């Protein structure tokens, strides 16, 4: 179990929310990590969400969107009250969150970032987000993720 106790798993447990852990064989060669995770887990890509670290003006934020969606940076910038948004440099994302790319979770990051969750999550009974390491996912209720991260829910996809 020790390999499964990441800061994300610890944060979910401390928040007292119901969750399930899923593991899969992470493929570092995959073109789309989130879609590869969905396929490996036998789940719809619309229910497996990827966590992107985005620079909005001078701040970093999380954008949590379905793995088969593309982030609309203009919409995110507007939701964050910023002039522009760009995907963060991967090294900066790793330093800030304490996670490696492919294992970034909106839960338990080293630094708490403002979180934006795509509105499609609210239509789901459960969603899947990264568990804080490559090959580990957390299944939870969207309302719990939104509450625990104090997320803003808005349409984020192109």
C-alpha cells in the first residue's frame, strides 16, 4: 500500500471523502496520457480527467478537463480574471506541484493552486483524476473534488 499513499491519496483521505484507487500500466510513449489511462482502465475518456498546470498572468492554476478534450485557454483566462493563459513549463509545473508530468493531481499538491474544473464533470456520478503518480488514479464524486479544491466550475474545452 505504501506505493499508493501519495500526497493526493493522503489529501483525499484527510478530506474525508469516499474514493477508490485504480492502477494501470503507465505508457511513457503514449501520445495522450489521459486517453491511454482511460483505455487501460476500460473507462470512457469523458470520465477520466487530466490535470493541466496553466500560467494565467503571473499565477499557476489547475485546469481539470476530460482526457479527450482540449483546453480553451481564452475561456480559462477569462474565468481566472486574467489577460492570457498558457500551459505552464513542465519543469515549473513539477517544481510547484511536487508531482511529475503524467502524475499531476489536483489534490495534495505542494502548493495549493486555484482549481478550475470543466462543467461536464457535474453531469457525472463519478470522475477519475490522477492519484499523484504515474499509473495511479482516484475515482471520486465530482462534488467532492470541487468542494475539496474550492474549484470554479466552468466550460473549459474547445
